[in-house]
C-alpha cells in the first residue's frame, strides 16, 4: 500500500519574528546607549552652577590678551556647563521655531534610519522605486544642503549658536579664574558630548563599513 504524499509546509513568520525584523539594529541601539551613558557621565561631572555664577569672582579684564586667557581657562574648567548652556540656547531656539525643529528632526531621522543604521540588504524601496546605496547617499546629501542653506533652519541654528557663544565668551572673559583649580592634563574631548568624536565614530563605523 503506497504511503500518502507528504506536502511541503511553509512556516509563516510569527509576530515576534516580524517585530525582530523591523526593530532597531544593534548598531543603532549601541549608538543610543553610548549617547545616554556619555550625557549622564558629563552631567555628573559638571561644575556647581553656584560656582559659575559667583558674583564676587567677576572683574573687568585688563586687556584683550587677559580676556583671551580667561576664556581658555574658564572653558577648560566650566566646559560641561558651557556646553549645557549652548544646548539650552539651541533647544530654546528650535522650540520657538516649530518648522525648523520638525524639519531638522526629519532630516536627522532620515540619515539614521535610511542610511547609517539601515541594513544594507534588502535595498531601500520608496514609492515603488528601488534606490541603490549611492543614490540614497546622494539624496540625503542634497536634502541636507537644501534644508541647511535654503530654508530658515540654517539661520536658526547659526543665530542660536552665535547667541550661545556670545554668552559663554562674555561670562568667561569677566569671570576671574584665579580661584579655580585647573587640571592642565584634562583632555578637552572628555565629558559632555564626547560621542561627537571618538564615541560616535565607534558606534557608526560598523554601519558605514558594511556599505563600503
């Protein structure tokens, strides 16, 4: 008696498998975790704000060279506080300009999810058209140039940075650093936002290397 034919069975992807496929990539999770750890470490090592705003320590600089020396010393000591102040000014400027905030957020999301942390396989498909890696990179570069230089986003960013730098330079020039205990061996790349240099390179390098 002949045995019944065995039909091939195709397993359907489960909800867990689908969630795992569309979830964030390991490189993206590593990047976010590194940013979170670095920011927390930077805020933990910041100088007391009362020391930054000590009125008794303010005096007029004797010359431009004296003001420049004060700015260098105060930046070395209050670096994290100054970067925090710049971030607050930039955030306030973007919050008061919702169009710039949404446009910049969309541009950043496009770079993260369409190029840096998107798996190279399968290729990107938008509006029924398949884009190669070179085409995707070219579109992102063109979009960045248009957003930064041909819209109000660039003006908002530049004005916010100029205001923040002006506040920092004025404070640093009039804040006498004689009472500060400076560490000459302290690296200016450590602390708050250090992921912009070595940390970001370590997190983004695997994603970029896979496309080369």
